[in-house]
C-alpha cells in the first residue's frame, strides 16, 4: 500500500487530500483438485476531509451515512444495506 498527502487549490481554497493505492490478492478455489488462482484487485482512491467537500455533495453524504433520525442514534452506514 502506498499513501501520500497532496495540497491542491480548488475554488481558490487550499485543500489537503489523501491519495492511496493498494493491491489485494483474492484466492479462488477452482475445480476438485485443490488448486487455487490468485486474482489481483487494485484499489486507488482520493479522500477529502468532509469540510472540504462542496456543501451540496456533503448534504448527500451526511444524509446517507450520518443520518441518525428515526433510529438508535447510530450512523445509518452503507445506503445500500440499510436494515
């Protein structure tokens, strides 16, 4: 895994972002002979602090992941796996 910080200028504002890359190898069992196949899965991403995300996008993120209305007060988690 490699990670690095980068300072960028966006809308005349200085923003610190974290970028990373990592390779994970999944092993799959194929056939009846006990053989496995190693399959690389490459992940690359750029992360910004929540306060540096534009307000309209931040509202969507907060609604999907941090909405505590109508529940136990915990974050709602993944919007696709709400229970």
